[in-house]
C-alpha cells in the first residue's frame, strides 16, 4: 500500500501534466484471443469503483479527490495484445474527480483519468442514492450507477455501465465498507479489414476502509474483477 499511496500523491500531476512519450498501446494486429483477454482484464482493471462510503454527502456536502489503482501482472495475462511494455508488468490508473451531494440522499460525481505510459484517457460519471442514511447503530446502504468510456487510443475504445450495491458503517475515525456490482463492458478494437467488438457482463466485488482524518480522508480499497487489484484515494471535502 505504500507504493499505491505514493502513486496517488503524484497522480494529480501525472493526470494533468504533459506526460512522457507513450510507452505502450493496444496492438490491433494481435490474435483475437489475446485481444479478448485484454478486454477481460482491462475492462475491470479500469472500471471506476466507488472508493467511498454508502452514506450520502448531504446537500452541503462535496468531495474532491485523487486516486490510483494498481493491477499486478497485467501484461503477462494479455499475450501480445500490447504494443510496448507496461512499467513493472502492472497496469496503473490515475484519476481525479469530484462528487456533490443533492437532496433526497442523491450524490452526483464525475472523474477524469489516465492510464500510466499510455494515451488512454478515462471519463466517468456516477449517481448514488442512499437507501439508508445510516446512524449510530445502523449502517448506510446505497445504490450506485456508473457510466465510463475511454478516449485517446487509435486502436481501442471501451464503453461501460455498472450498477452496484454498497454497505458501510462509521466507527470513530474508521469507516469500513463493502459492495458488489454488475458491469457491462464493450470493447472495440480497430483492425485492418474491420473492427472487432468484444463485450461481457461481469460481477465485481470491493471492500476497504476510510480513514477519516477530516483533511484529508484516505481510502484503501481491494477490488476483485478479473484479478485482484488495490487502490488508494485521498479526498478533501465536507
């Protein structure tokens, strides 16, 4: 987690900075089986998991954040679908985003991300609704809907929709949380002679803890999609 924490600290600069030359991209000439493997792994590694509690922000509440996720051994799972090399064989995704509380237990959010050493950019929007606000003796329970897409690559595009249910409970400075969801993903690979489309519907699981330091809050999360990955978020808000 120390490595993820360091990645998150530099993430805001990496996302908006004028990054180094591209180190890798999707290779549309790769065998279909490898492209399908890339879809299976990348779609769930790049999915914008919640990384916040189920408790609503409230009408005065807001949250501004930066995070990073790390998926180990990514490159070896996708054959020759990648043209170039991933740093450390791992897929690293940085994001910055914000959420705003609205009446009736509804929160709206948006984010922008960048895949490390790639031209792939990630755009996402979310809406959350608290079924239960939670209290001293009761947990918060919420639903979350997500839409995400990529841009920036000449060889690859990804569109996703997700629906999750999440539970969380605050204890002093710690808020454990867990959730599960269903994600529909569609990848399009640009290939000579015609594009290749690959789609899937997958279950995702996630859980973690929020360390409530007021300024900032630190979120540590473990996520299970195609393979296990870790994420850390630093957020500021009310």
